[in-house]
């Protein structure tokens, strides 16, 4: 089966970049996210500033995944392609706002406003949880469903997304209502399938690209009565 590798490789690279930047930002934020007394301390703000910069790069990479895939997913599902771009843009917007909150928290700490700094950090944590934490399950289902229906990637990859999305959404809802800790074994296990989905999809797109059917199959689909409508999801 033919593939279209270049846009797939770009999207795959953007997916990997989202993981590198998101993990890197959390590492750099360090005690800002785990120590309630962080706002009362001193020291260099460089790690938090670099972490905020990584969150900005994360936002760009999130949008990049959707933009790179859009023209090719649109050929199979215009609705799905638009929905994916919109949801990823929402996720990216929260990431960018999070970077602003971190920089504001650093500024408040530097001028001795520990309570304000702590409030900004808490807002950052919940913004990321409510934003990307809950949006990820929705946009994963949207993309995985389109990719599966039109066999653009191997079916086992799409099943990782279709299974992982409800699991991570349910886990995040339990945290949202105070029924589960954000850092727990069950929360970590619930995130494994969705993590495997994104990594597997990224590597396949980089190494193989998007699968495409033969041009004559596409022509027959368009020529058939109701073809263009039937090809939409």
C-alpha cells in the first residue's frame, strides 16, 4: 500500500516534540509544582523561565501535529480534520496561558508576594489538568476513529487510542472530583495506553508515513453516487 511520508514525518516529529517539551518543562519547574513553600523561597528563577519557554514550544508543537495532518485527514473526513485542529488549538492555548502563569508566579515570588505566587501555581496546575488533561481524550478519539476507518495507520495503533482515551478521561474525572490522587498508581496505569498511542503513532508516521489508497480507488469513491458524502465521518 502506498504511503505519503513527508507530512507524516513532520506530524510524527511534532508528536515527539510535545512529549520532550512537556516532560522537560515539568522537570525544570521542579519544586515549584511540589513544594507549597516555593513562593517563600529565593534562588534563581532560570529553571522556571526555561520551563515556561518549553511550554510555549509545546503549544506550537501541539498545533503543528494538527496542521501537518489536516490536509491529508481532510481527504477522508473534513469534520474530523476540523475537529482535531480545533481541539488541539484549544489544548495549545491552555499550554500558552500556563507559561504566562508561571512567569507571573516567578515575578510575584521575586517581589515577596508568596500567596499570590502560590495561587498562580495552583491555577497553572488545574488549568493544565482541566484543559489538556480532559481535551486529550476527545481529540484522541476523533483522530483514532478517522485513521481506523480509512486504514491510514495500522489498526493496533488506532485501538491504543480508542481504548486509552476513555481510560485517561475516566481517570482525570476521578481526580477532578477528588476521588483519586493526581499522583497515584492507578492514574499512572490509566495513562499508559494513551502514551503508547502517541509514541506508536509518532514513530509510524516518521518511519512509514500515512497510508494512501491507490488513486483509482479514490476516483471511484468520488464518482460513486453519494461518494463525497459517504467518505466523511
